[in-house]
């Protein structure tokens, strides 16, 4: 448990470039079955990086795309499987040998909705 918190704090610091101020143990109710929704082509999220709030959009490379699946309870969405990890750069795709894939050109036009 303590090791998990330390690893999460280190990942937070690597990505956000500031130390984690607090850590919290959370309980997650993992369902025994999921409803598959389809491959996740990209994911967008807001985060603070270098002191500024930014919108990040990560487009998964072919072969790295996880399955987006829903649990039966409210608020349960999961990215399941495939080849990616979270690093200081954010979500990083991996090739079949586990090597990081450099960012590919965008296949989508994404507009921010206000």
C-alpha cells in the first residue's frame, strides 16, 4: 500500500512537475463484468502542467487502442488493455515490443466546446 502511494506520488510529480501535496487511499468497486462500448480512439482531459491549465488530447496509435467499457454502476468507465502507459509525458503508446511510440500526426480535428 505505502509503495503504491509513493509510486503514484512520483508519477504525479513527473507529469505535473510539482510534488504531490497529499495522497488518499480510494476504494474502487470493480465489477465482475463490463459492457464493451468499443475501441477508444482518443481521450481528452484537462490538467495543470507547468502552472497552466491545459487541454490534452491523446490519440491512441493503432495497436495501442484500449477498449472503452462500462460497469453497471453510475460513474464506471474503464480503459481496458492494450499497449500504453502513463509517463512524465502523459499517456504514451507502446509498440508490440513495449517500446514507446513517438507521437503520430493527428487523424482528427478536435474543437474545444465552451
